[in-house]
C-alpha cells in the first residue's frame, strides 16, 4: 500500500513552505506530489523546485470535489500504473489542497473508489494553521473550520508573530475544535518529519463523527463563491522600488480582503528570479534561482481574495514595469 498524506490549511498558512522543506530534506523518501490550486495558473513549481526538470502534478480546478474528485482518481491510478511499469519511482504521495478546500472530499476518495483503495492507504491529514490570522479565518471561513476538524495533526505556523496570550487562546480553541489532534509548532516549514509522515493518524470512524455524510459521494463541499482569483503576467522587467511601493499601498488598502498573493518576479538589474509572497498585509520576497540562458523571463503573480479591485491592481502593476 502506498501511504498518502493530505496537506491542508487555509490560504497562506505555510503549506507550500512546509512541502518545500519536506521535498528538500535528505530523508530518502521518493515523493509524488499532487497539488490542487484555486485559480487559472499555479506558480508553485517555481516555489518548490530550483531544478525545473522536476514537476508537480497540478490540478487548477480550485475545489477537490464533484468532477475534480474523478480527476484525482485518474491521477492516482496513472501514478500507480507508472510505478508498476517501472517508469516512475516513488514511495509515497503528498496531496496539497487549495487553501479554500475542505479536506473531506479528498480523504473520501481513498474509501469510495475501489481501485484507489486497493493501492493507497491514507496515512494522515496534516493541517497548517496560521497563528497570526487563524482566529479571524476560523471566524469567517467554514473551510478553515473543516480543515481543523479533520486534522490528524495540526502544525501551528507564524507563532513568532503573536504574543503568548493570543497564542494560548488560539491553541485552546483548536483543542476545543479537535481534541484528538496533536498541535506542533512549525517555523518556516522546519519541523520533525516524524510529525508529518508515517503517523498513521487517519481513522474513518473519527471522520464520520465530524461529517456523517463523509462517505456520501453526492455530498458537495464548495468554497465561498465570492472568493475569486486573477493572474498578472508580464514579459518586461519590474522596477523593484515602484513594485514595492505599489504593493505596500495595495496591502494597506485591501489587506483584509487579500487572502493570498504569490508570484515569481523578473526584476530590473537582477539575474535571479525573485519569489514574492503575501497574506493580508504581511508580504516578503526571497531571491531564487538564476534565470537560465535562453529562458523566457517573465513576471507572474496570482491574487486570491474577496471583492478585490482586479482592474485597479492589474493597471497599477503594469505601471511598475520598466
């Protein structure tokens, strides 16, 4: 049986950072990654790998349910067929869900589809919770509540950004919501991999207690329809000072509505890609790999939020180009 870990958590909690840490750790595991992203385009391959010969399997349908569950079944079956034929070697699978997905329909796949159930074993649902924004996200989003409720292990990120009183209050709330899930701190994805892999934490009876309709394939789980995403793309370099000034203004004006924004930047005067990420009013950038000879240089930024002024942001970013 091939062990599967479902990695979930609300937008910007730190799932991709944790996944990058797992993939680059010298643990000896060969891991196949399936990623489900909300929006028209994903940039996480650039976030995860400097070697662009490596690829993650992407599903950009935004919500792992309904017809998308069929896509997941097909992908898992294709992966196992390639493993059997010797064309692809892997020991385990990690599925990173979009931050707007409830994990129930993903987990359901491993029990309602016979072909998948014969080859794969669901090891655990790992939920990353943002200590800085977690309380507000749990107040506002049923998806965030479901992610905590289904968790076999909760990884608490960004604890350094809140005081001890706020951190204690959040931990108490998480324990009330899910008393069986161990809570483990994680800093920039750094945690003991024994807290993430091979923990044998998923129990079907517990899932049915949380959601009695868990095995009902007609039961739908959808993200809020008022959340949307859009992509900015440009094939000219950015002026870093103008970009920083504009994004600071955007984050101040629309911070509560900006659930997640991340991208790969082509900056004037730099021979390296810049990885840019943000959640609400917190944002930052890190120098990544060098641009390769002959590689098409471009900037791509994905925005996910509620009621965002798409045209204003796109026009403002265009003004930041050299």
